[in-house]
């Protein structure tokens, strides 16, 4: 990763250096050509304005000294004077682009390759009042030879810049990667790393996720340990009672009693295993439960009907509140049944003889509130926070004797969270408990 970033940075820097150099050479060449042309124009202007051509023509002008060739071309294209060549050997010049342009527009210019490869000839032509054309020309270095000339310096500069880029790329990559590598080495101490500003949110996120993972791993480990522990008691009882029966020394009436105990403990085992499986399923399920429109009033009435025998057993009056119409929420029907069943079952089991339990649901403007209320034993304040924890029971023996596993409310809490709802407990020891589940109404229904 570090190498990769490093190489990419260096590659980008080298490309940038090369592109900049090529661009500068191009610009420099253009400026150079413009400068030569400007000089030629100035020279031509001086020659024409002071009418000094005659002077040049008459005197023996030595072009080698000034590197300036002067040509005078007649209106028909024939060469009248040339400072460098014998006009007798010279062809008609009317086909030369700069001469043509000068005849048409008053002035013209052109650059042509010289006979020698490393030079260019620059031509500037201007039409005179007489109708003739004055052309001045000079040789100047070509781009190719310019490049050859400055190549050693260019290569030197390139290597210097490349070296600087490599050093900067190395330093930057190191600076960028150091906190990430440190984090990868030791995820447990991310909080001790001092990252640069831009990396902070990422590190914070990873840190909090890592903490969550550790926490949930701990919870699961604790859960497994608790499940094993809880399984041990009924299994030990089953094993003990069955061993006694197996010895054959137990009387007939005791055999029945022991068989009853085995049956009771086997049921306990089954409920415990079912609840544990249910919770584990919810823990691992990554998909949201399948939601549909469900009538909570209807589910409450069904649960109340289902639990009547249980209520009678505890001598508790279980009723559904008066709910005139359907109360629709988007939820998973099975989970809603499980939730209401668990809350009503608790309200019956943690109650007194002649107590009552009422379950109902009301629809408000922004929310739907499901309540299960009882006048049972109640929960003191210090326990209210913890009753949703797995295997937490206020009175363990009461829970066990009534077939509780300590997992019912943990399942309820899970369901509530998966539905984006909230659960509230109002309770007073000795007076009773009211548990409310609040479903926010979906926006379009408001
Ligand atoms: P359990 O299987 O023990 O009932 P739960 O998770 O359903 O486990 O409940 C956790 C604990 O919360 C119970 O052991 C009980 O002490 C307390 N509790 C739950 N509901 C009520 C209630 N309606 N009235 C009084 N205590 C309750």
C-alpha cells in the first residue's frame, strides 16, 4: 500500500515535471520566433522609412557581418537586388509566401528551414510605395538545435526535480500511512494514535466500531456461559431423578413424583433452549424482519384469549382494553405476537391472586402506544433499568418457579429495536407495573 502510493506520487510528479518542461520549451520557442520577427520588422521599417535601401544597394553591404539578407523584388516578382546572391541566377520570387502576402496585404512573413538542419530562416517582407517589395531575412537557431543546446541543463534540472519529488513523495506517504499502519498493528489502542485532522473521523469511527465488536463479543461470550450454567440445573435434576428411578429402589408413588420432576425440568430445558435459539437468531439476522400492516388490537385480543388458562392458574383477571377499531402499524406479525405474549405472560406471573392485567393499544397523533398494565408485585427503581438484560431476574426463584428463563424481556427489547420503537417501564414495588411500547407513526400517516 505504502509502496503503491509512493510510486503513484512519484509518477505524477515526473509526468508533471516533463509536461511543464515541454510546455516551457514550446512557449519559449514561440516567444523567440516572435522576437526575431519583430526585429526583422523594425529593420525593414528603418530601411523603408529612411529610404536607405539605395544606400545598401549602392554600398557594398556585407550580410555576413549583420546576419541580415536584404532582397528587393519588383512588382512582377523578379529580384532587383539581393545582398547575398547574384540576381542573375535568382528565380522569380512571386511564389514565395511572404512575398505573395506582402503584395496582397502590404506585409508578410514566413519561417523556412535552412539548408543546414539546425537553423531556420525568418523572412519579413513589406510592400514599398513604389509597388516593389522589400524583404529582409535572417537565420536563427531552430527548435531542434535549441533543444540540443539546452539538453544537458534540462536533464540536470529534471534529475534534480525528480530527486526532490521522490523525497517529498516518500515523506508525504510516510506521514499519510504512519497512523493507518499503527492502527492496523494495534486496533486496541487506536485512541493513543495522534492522526492528522482528515483521518480523525475515520479513526474515531473505526475505534467506536471496534469497541462495539468487542462489547458484543463479550456479551455473546457471557451469554454462552450463562446459557450453559442455566442448562446445568435442570439437567442435573433430570439426571439425579432418573438415576434414582433406574436403581429400582424407589417406591411407586415416588417414581411418579420423580417422573413429574423430570417432566418439569425437561420443559424448563426446552423453554430455555427455545429462548436462547430465538435470541441467537435475532443476534445474527442481518436482514430487517419482513414488515406488513398488522392490526395490534386484533393481536392483543388473540394473546389475551391464548393466555386465559395461564391467568386462571394464577387467579389473575386478564382482559383486553376496549379497542373499538383496528390499530394498524407496519410490523412483523409474528414478532408482535411474541412481544405482547411475553409482556402479558410476565404481568400474570409476577402478580398476586385476584390481581388484574390489562393489555391495550391507543392511536395518537404521532405515535401508537401499546400498554400492558398490572397491579402485581411491581419492580423497584434500581431493577427497572436492568430487567431487559439477558438472564437478569429480580427474584430468581420466583422466575424459575413460574417457568421463567430471564430472556423474555431481552427478546422483547430486541423486537422493539428492530421496529424502531421505544419501550418504557413505569412501576412501583408492591403496586404494579405498566410497560408501554411506543411506535412512531410513519411520516405519510401524520
Ligand atoms: P423471566 O423469564 O424471568 O420472566 P424476563 O426477561 O421476562 O425474564 O423478565 C426479567 C425480570 O423482570 C423478571 O425476572 C422479573 O423479575 C421482572 N419482571 C418482568 N415483568 C414484570 C412485571 N410485569 N412485574 C414485575 N416484575 C416483572
